[in-house]
C-alpha cells in the first residue's frame, strides 16, 4: 500500500482527520467497499466466480479465490478436499502472505522512514514465491525465508541468549546485523503511539469458520459486513493480533509502542508463513483456511497477511445467489477501530507531523489500496493533504 497524493478517489482509501487546537480530535475513513465485488459474482457458477474474484481482488487474490471456492463447495455439500489438496492450499496461502510481508518489510517500510528499499532482495523472493509451487520447492523456499529472517532481519535477537529487557536493549539488538534495524530504531525513537484515550481496541482471536457461524449466524447483517464487531466491540486483526503474546511484541506494547509492535509482528508472521511452507497443517497451529456449511449457504474463513477475511455464499441452482465478503480493512479501519482510535492525538503537533504519524499508522494497519489523507480544521477548511 502506498500514499496517493491526489487524483481520482476511485479505489482509494480516503482518510479525513479533523483538527482542533493542533490536535487530531476525530477521523473518518471511507474504504472502497467489497459490496461491488460481491455483486459481480451473483449469477456466476463457482468456477467463473472464483476466476472473477481473483482478478478483482486488490490484495491476496489467491486467498479471496480459495475462500470463495471453499464457501461455494460447502454450500453445495461437496466432499472435503483430501489431505494432499489441503496441504497444497496451505502452502499456497502461506506463500502469498509471505510475499505481501516481504514487500512491506523490504520496500515500503524502509521508504516510509527515509531508508533505501531492498528491491533486488525482494524481487529474488517474489519470483520464487509466485512460481515455485511443488512441495520440494516450497520446503526449500520456506527455509530460505527463515534464513532471511534469522540472519538479515532479526540477527541481533538470535545471536543473544537473553531477551532484551528494555527499549534500549531492543534497539541495540535490532541494529545488530539487521536490514530493518534502522527502521525499527527510527520507529521507536518517534515515541509511544498509544491511543489518546489510553486503551487500544480488542485483539481479534483466531476462530474457525464454524465458530464464526455460531457467533454471527448463518448469514451476516449488512451492518456487520460494513462495520464488523466481535462480542459487540470493534477488534484488530492481522499480525499484531496473531502475535500479541510474543515476549518481544509484548515488550513494545507494554511501553506504548503499538506501531513498532505491528511492524515487528509482521517479521514474526513472515517466519510463521515460511514454517507453514515447510511443514503445513501441523497439529499445533490452526489452518489458514477452513469452511462451514448450512442449508444452501457456505462460509469460509481465511487468514491473510493483513488479517482475517470472511466470505459467505448462498447458492441456488448451481450459481451464486448472494455473497458477502468482510476483509481485514473493515476491522482495522472500523469507525471505532484501531486506526480511528489511534489517529486522535493527545499532544499538539504540526500538520506535517500529523500527516507523518497518520501515514505510518495507515501503513501499519495496511489497507489493500492506496490511501489519501486530508487534514481538516473543525471549521471545515482544508489545511494539508498527503
């Protein structure tokens, strides 16, 4: 995801930050909806719908396509895939998520902090992650990604026996042999990034498709699709949600550095993706994709690099009669969710500082399309755009 300074708003996340007395007091976010995508699938048979969604999806196209296919199969009562097919799906999803993480970590995060992007290093992995699908290649590639994490991203943490006890030690470890050390250091030195109210939104745990159906029902409401909640509250999904219990992530969270915690969680999540490519469907981790069936209705849940994606399908006469898709951005950019809550500032800041902070927050929460930020005074006069 990257900033889009100006131009047509179609396909762009529009962020409007309202300022009063040099502080952001509220933020609104307009996200290109998935409803238009869903409508284009109605009337199609499953195979045509899967192909269509793979071309329409602005991120994680394989995850979208596989989730839709699984939901359609569940609605039609088709037999479950055999183990070999499930292993192949797990590896495919892990490779797609790893590719997304690598682009963020090697290109977009360094550029956001004024450092050199590692285009060549990323392209080496991108080519292999998008073409090498046989088991032997996936196993080897997963090992190479793990080596990248251990030797080039987190070398300072792997070379010490004792975990860092404070931020100074954390920065020291990050700076030791790490291509992301300077980025992590700069993020931490920017200071804490807690919500102005002092409390972040809840963390969305990993639930099976069957658990989602039990929680939401056999068909989601329009309100849930637009602004999803869990137990009546907005929740954050994505790498931070998956790795909030990690000691290193917890160190950053406990000291109020939520943006740095999200960045570090992406590195851990990248390593998890690599492990899944080597050893898919182990007993100690939930699968990336599963589905649940009801009368004429199928629901699929898939974990992507950005977070959970939910897909409901209603089938009639062998074709899709209705479809609902809830992407990760609907959680993280909820009107009372992580972005809007953390966008508000508790200290005075210049327009330039506000734009920089909001841009990093948007990158950390990672919507699927470019974004545009507009600062507006409470009286309505536009001050600054990015």
